[in-house]
C-alpha cells in the first residue's frame, strides 16, 4: 500500500475507522486486505461498500413536496395556479402535496459523489464497477451540482442515522471538487488539505483514546478562563483531547497538531512554534487554577519529513509540558503502541 503525503493509505483508512465508527463493522473488514494506490481509490471502495450495505437495508425515504395538476384534490390547492388553469380551459386543479420518495437530498449526494469517483482516472476499474453496480439503483434519484450542495441542510434522526458516515465520506470527496478544468471536465483536486487532515488527525486521536482508555473519560472540553473583569471577548479555549485520572486526581490536555513544519526559525535558531506552546500553556494554567501541578499538557505533532527534534519534556511554572511526535507512515501497530505508551507513561508517572 503506497503513501499519500507521507501517510500510509492504510493508516488513513484506520484513522477514518476511528473517526467514523461504522467502518469497523464486519462488512468493511475485507478492505483491510486490499491495496489502494491513493485516497481517491480508498474512498471509492468505502463508498461502494457503504452504498451496497445501505441498499440491503433499504434506501432512506423522506417526504418531498410536489406540485401536480390533478383531476381530484390532493393535499393543498394552489389557488393562483388553479385559476390560471381555469382561464386556459384546463379542468384540472393545481395541488401541492407531500410524497414519500427516495429522491431526497442525502441520496442525491450519494449519487453525485459516486458519479464523480467513477469519472476519476485514479480509481481502479474494480471499484468503479462496484460504484456503477450500486448506482443502478439510483436511476430515479437526481444528481446535484457538487459545489452547490448545502451541507447544513443535512439533519439526522433514528431512521437515517446510518447515512451519517456516508455523508462525511461524501463531504471529504466533494469538498475539494473543482467545477471545471481547461478541458471543461469536472476533476477532483488532491484530497486532504492541511486543515482537513488536521481535523481528521484530532478526531482520530480522540476516538482512539475513547475506545482504548475509557477509564480516563477522554473528551473535547471547554476550559474556563481563570480571570475576572470584562472577559466576554476572550476567545473560547476548547481542547482537542482531555483525559482525567480520577484515582490520582490529575489531568492531561493534548493538543493534536498536523503541520507541515513543526519548528519555527526565530533569531537564527529553530524552536517549537511559539503560538502552539503559548496555547497549551494557557490551557494548562487556566485548568490548573489552584496551581496543584496535577494538570499536564502535551503537543502531539504528526511527524513530518523535516522532523529534527527529540521528544521534549519540561516543567513550566509547576506543570509538566511535553512535545511528542506520531509517525503516521509507520505500520499501524507501531502507531497504536506509541499512542498507548503516551498514556501509560502519563498515568504511571
């Protein structure tokens, strides 16, 4: 399995699996044995599998408002249009009514995404064929303009909860879609800009610790400012990951950082990025308002090619602050070992 931006494609799948728990179900297990040359191909396989699974459950149906000219009244009468029909000697009545249909927004997004991936040259023939076979059941569903999709329109409930992961995958696929190329064709841009990868990296680490270290209640928490006076305009301090050791009454705040360069050049020397260090220090000191020294902070960077630092541990004003790196190009078992060691070392210290 090849690498994409120095991250194993298989590791991207593992990260997605933690971020979106549906991918850990049995029907996705065979994907772990497949080889993917790029993320386009990976997403095509995930989506083909997901759509096929959804078809077995049955496509979601929702009430769609329709307007038709009918011989008998159905739903509400469109009075103005009915008058126009009468003036044209048309004896039908313009009616507005709700009809249960598969042609709703989420299914339209699924079809649109599948068709985009089918057109993508880097997707293998087998995965294109799987998407084409699944798309045959979408003949009555409309296609959308990818860049005009309003993702805020999506609302989930018990009957369509299985669509949540599929919609997230579709968002990742379509978010970087370019409307046209010089040849006038639609084309997918590179997946995962730094901002998207950063969000996935944060969510992966949080969900990993939720699954494997639930005793520490991992969560993303908001820290209140230890301040008085006019504080309404102070920015919100929302942590990426916070773990709480109730037995030893201590906490660990992890700030997950996915940056192309870990170090900064300052006065002709390389240092940890000052804004990152100030941020984690601020989180720790405001959480440890009683100065107990029981709140620790960690900057956890995704390792990059220009990595030139060893892991750093230091005491800053009574609190332990560390800087660690996670090599996403390694076999995933090594990534698991490092993530486990980080917490075991902290809990045992």
